[in-house]
C-alpha cells in the first residue's frame, strides 16, 4: 500500500513542479526531512555551526541525560487481567473493539533502538517506525487508562530527552537513529504543541505531582522556543501543513506549497493551541509554585485571546479563520478552528453560534462526523483524501472533549455516538481500526493504514468511556463526574482512580433519558460522585465498599 507520506509527497511534487522547482526537488526527497539533514539535540553538531541561544529551563531537563529505562511489555493476555473492563448492555461489539484495541496496542510497544538515544520503552505511532509528537500526545490520551498495566505516559519522555539546548523539540524523530527528521528552522519541523494537554489529563487522573515538577521546565522551554521562532511581527503564530499535522488542507494561497510552506500566514489552530497550552503551563506553574517564572506566558495568553478575537473571528459567519500576509482574513473553514472550544475567547451567545457549525449537515456534520473540512468546499473529497474531509480520531476527540468542557453535553454525546457507530461498522467489516475514515460511507479513508492503534485507539477506549458513558475522573479534587446519557445498562470495572485506587462503576438501565439514573459504585477510597442526566443532577459521597443511590 502506498504510504501517506509518499501520497502527499507525490501530490506536492505535482502541485509544485510547474512554478516552484525548488519545492518540487524537496518533495522528491532532497529536503531537510531526510536523515542526512537531521539535527541532533546535542549542544554541537559536526555538520552545522552551533547557533544555539541556550534556554535556561533546558538546563533543568532531567530527561536529556537520563539513562534508558526499559520496561518489557507484559503482553496482552497478562495486561487484560489488569485493564479496566467496560460493559454496555446490548452492544457486544463495544467489548470486541475495546479488547482488540488493547491487543494491538500491546503488540506495538517498542523498546528503544540501541543507537536511538531514547530513554524509555514506548507505544509506537503505528505509522513508519518513527515517533511523532502529536500522534504520541493523543495516543497517551487513551493509553493512560492502561497505566496500571504499563507506563504508557513515558512514551512522551523520549521527546523530552531529545530537546535541544534552545528548547526546540522535533515533531518527528527517526526510530532507529533517534535523530530529528527535520532541521529546527525548517517550517515543517515541529508542532502541534499539545503534549501539555496529555500531561494535565494524566495529572488530573493520577495526581502525579512529581511528574509535573519534572516536565515543567521542558514544556516551558519548548513553548518559549515557539514564541521566539514561530511568530510574526504582530505576535501571531505561523506553521505549515506538516507542522499542524493536517497535511493537505487548502489553506495557503496557490503560489505556496500547502504542505511545506508557512505561506506568510497567521495559522489559526497554532494560535489557539498556544493560548490553550499557555494556560496549562500557568496551571503547572501554580502546582509547582513556579508561576512567577512564567509571567511572560500568562501575559501572552491575554494577548492571544485579544488578537484571535479581533483578527481571526468573523461574527458574520460565527467562525474563526487564518489571516493572510496582507492582513485579510481567509475564508477556509477547517476543523482546526474547534481548538477554540478549549479557550475562553467567545461569549456564550457567540459560542452557541460557533457550535452550530458542528451540527450543520452541509458542512461538518456528515454521515460520519466530524469532517475535517466542510462538505460544501470545492476541494472536499467523499473518501476523505486525508484532511480534505477525512474523519480523524484525534480531532474528533478534541471536539467531543471540548464540547463537554464547555457544557455542550448533548452535542458531544451525539457526535461521540455517531462517530463510534461508524468506526464500529468498519470494524465489523474489516476486523480492525484505521488511520482515518470516510466522512460519507462506513469505510476507511483513502490509503488509510490498518491496525492503527495509534491514535485511533481513542475511539474504543476514551470516546467510549468519556464521550458515550460520560465518565471522567478528577483525582486531584477527589471527584468522579458521570454525565449519563445512555439508557442501556453500562459501566466499567477496575476503573483506575489515582495511582492505587480502583472503582467498579455501574449504571442500571432506564426507561428513558429523563429518569434519574440508578448508580452503584464499589470503591476502595473516598470521593465525591457528581452525576447528571437529562433534566437533573445530583451528587453522592462515596466511601470504601459498595455505594448505591437507590
């Protein structure tokens, strides 16, 4: 099967050959993406002059000099005895998908190659043998549920170990040599900056403050590198097709390459992510009592909020757009705009209008939601064609979780259920999970890779637990939130709550969504259950033993 990289590279070659021969040469394999041009994270490199302006936070990065920590996989059969066990009455495919995802995941655990310089065993991206920054961030978003069976969060430690003296971290690193796939000043070299989101979710679920202390300087240094090297004169951020992870969307003007070039453009999703991540880092600063050291980041979040609202938000269409070099706003509606769900840019009425785009059948709400670009765009492809309409587990998870974060539980449940159902249909036909999916039919996307766990593990695990069951732990506040939408009996046994505690969770079947759910929780610790349903909400003190609200 032709790989995604070859497909996109060939597409770029064809698009560029007429007017930009230098870009065409890069697309043919002569770019900084080859191993011969990789920039190692050492303080000096024999092939390049040393141009590093060192970042003081990098001097605290313990991962750069750490010795490798090899954690053999226990194997799926042994892990299955430890993993959470979901049940959904009347839906046997849910259990089939769930266990198949973990089976593939444990098969994809890798030890560091001897010459790689990686410091931890990791869950592979399942793509080409390399590790990818944004894939790994989303992979750990579902893998955290298996943390009692295997330390999946350490997958991210390999990126931290490869940080450069100035704070840079490459978005793709060769799995065999451990070298960067791109020079740090290549427009495609890094991003998206979302690893801190995975880390704060892990912290809220397991309360591991020691890890926050260790990763704080690493993530601050990387954020600062992006601000120094990925902003325009007006303070807005730029990226590229590869840098955003959404390779082939038609965002830049036609005289620029859509995959490799920044297009002299302000990139909406990158600005939104920096606002979102900046606030997470400020939270980390408070947790570690180091917030005074990053007041500059807090100041930038205020600037970005104002800039995005004034320059990238269009009140007439209730949507966010990129900005071109001449100051004009673009008109491309992309899925990256929904990173705004994780910010406080919009007022409630504006947010309501923005969210309506997700239920518009002419644009994003296709038979398999959410299409990565609107169906009424001339470049939209019914087979997905990667990011020209394709449905992707990571961006859907971002949207579902963002809607829940903002209180749009009904919309989140609807999207989660429809997305899950289509993935299940393809699973029944093929027996596996795919890199991405068609927005129009119950099929995998064009040239999608199979056994993609990989980030598609989000669907049978995190989307099931959080988006459909509505269960989310907040260990740091000793609470469990359960937003009950299903009327079928459902729940999870051996649900991890912090490092050491387990919960058995069960919600009984109901006649309709308006009936108060009857919940039973077996716990070995004290916590507060906050639960809600259509038309009501309540809370219950949970103590060790069996707890019931009936």
